[in-house]
C-alpha cells in the first residue's frame, strides 16, 4: 500500500491591518500527513530551469480533500526547506483511484540562506 510522509507547510494568514489599512500577515508551520514525494522527471527540470544553478526538485502528491494553499509558499521535509514552484496540477478526484489527485513541484537551490531569510524574516 502506498503511503506518503508528513511534511510541514508554511501557511500565511491575514491577522489584521496596520495604520495604513494594509493587511498584516502571520506565518505558521503546520503538518500535512500522507504527502507523496517523488523526484521530478529530468526532462521537466531541463526545460523549466536555468542549468547553471545546483538544485534539487521533487513533485509532491497532495492528498485528496486537502484545502491548503500550496502555491507561492515553502515546505519542509527530510531536514530541508523547499520552495513551491508553478501551480497546483489537479486531476478529477473521482477518476483517480489512489489517495492523491493534485501535485506541485518544489525546489531547493544551493542558496539556503536566501530561503531561510524569506521564511524566517
């Protein structure tokens, strides 16, 4: 039986407004269970990235029924932080026999300090 891992997803929520009526956001890491992690196809990586940087890319299989926002955020698994790239690709839930019907790509560049500054700053 296929089973995913628990990953952490950085969730952004609006927590109020400032003196200029601009939204204030808060960030929180939450656990998401049963997420599939697979290496991205090498042909996808070559056609969609700059070949000069060193990086690692994976595709995450998102469980059916998950309502989190996965675009433009960060995830953590296997002791590393990754940035989601692109948009969530989704299949028809009833037509897919397994527990996952959406997927998104994530990447980790060689620039850990830059990602850490975005997430923690």
